[in-house]
C-alpha cells in the first residue's frame, strides 16, 4: 500500500544554483546530499513536510554527473524540470506485486538503492499515463526507535 | 511560509481512464471532482496522505475541456504527464511577496480560485528551473473547527 508522496524528482543543470533558488525563494533547506553513481546523479533532498505514515515528503534535486546518464539525456531533450514522481510504502515489494497484477512490469528487476538508503523501483511512463513513477521504501533506520543496549 | 507539497498536477487525455489507472494500480481514490471553467479543465483530486501542517497532499488529474486550454496545449506539445507542482501555505500572499522580493513575478495578478475552494497563483517555469510552480492556500472551511451556534 502506498501511503505518501515520497518526493518529486527535479532534473537540473547545476545543483548549487537550484538549491540556492529553492532556499532564496521558498526557504527550503537541504537535509541530505549524496552522489548516486549507479543513477549518474549528484542529488540534494529538501524536506518539505512530514506525512501521516511517519515519514516525509521531499524535493529531490538531481544534477547529472555523466553526459550519458538518464537525467542528462532528459535535460538535453526536455530541459530542466520534473523528471519523476515517487510514492512511498512500508512494503514496496507488495506494491510491485500489485502493479504486476495490474499488468505493469517495473523498469528494473528487483529493488535498487535510492536516496538516503531507501529501496526503490521505477515504472515506465508508457505504463503510467506519461509519468515516470518511482516506488520507495524508506530505510528502516530513518525513523525506527533506538534499540535498547544488549543486556 | 510553504509547509507542504499540496499536489502534483498531471495532464491526461481522459480523466476516467486515468482515475481508473490510479485506482487499479495503486488503490488511490477520488476525494473530489470539479470543472474549472477558467482553467479549462475537468479535474479529480486523489488524496495521498495527510501533512503535518493539518492539510493533505494530493494528485490532481486534469483533462482539458477545450482544445485551446493551457492543459490541452501542454498535452499536444509534450504528451500526458506532470504539468505542475504545488506547494501549500496558510498565507499564500506572504509567499508571493517573498517570491517577488526574490525577483519572481507571479503569472497572474492577484489570487485565483483553485481546487476545492483554494486560493492559488502560479510562477512561470522560466523563473523556477523549468518547473511550473503553483502556490496554494487551502479553503479555510476544509479543516476549520465548527463554529458554535450564535447565542
């Protein structure tokens, strides 16, 4: 079951400039930054709000680090802008199974590593009325209660 | 101050088919439907989650009702897909003032009626790194406590 808008993924030419735009215009701050070598992006996460499933909704700003990466080709073709949207679930494998029952095959086999240690997969825009759709399971450590020390 | 992702606006050719896609694939349900004559759209709102500012995040599915509407021209040019993103505030006029201080002029003068009685304005993609950005103030009645009857 999908329980939140996890993030909106925005392709940008220059991460620093775009982060500065969101800070200056709307007061949004970066809460996390990383390079995802597999996806070929340098990304910044801006937390916008908490959600009632105990997680959060973010903007994900993505600058390509290679000219042949998916995001670089997106910008070349369409310019900067919204690249994908992502919904969150506590059990993304079951959401994938439901999607497959509905006749949709994910773009990737199995789950990959997404932002902040999450597990993710993607559904092709041709299967989702033109929207590249990511399914996200947040890292369990993000909001889990601290374990008591071993006795 | 912007306190939530209010919605993601998705342009579609056929509202009924697209609503059915989101219901069948992800279990999302329509919580509101209306025609906005000014914007030239027939829209359905799907609530995805509640947000920690007391409001909600939605998908807004939009089918054009006129071939010359903005959404119809978007689909003609780019196909179905994400048309805009929207952030919510309890005081959208102050957010507009902040944006103007940052050098951004809204697309519309004053505020217009958005979904579910909200007040909205838009910032041009050329000012927002390629993203058509809507600013939303939810209708006060949506979550306001019931007024006591006059004594």
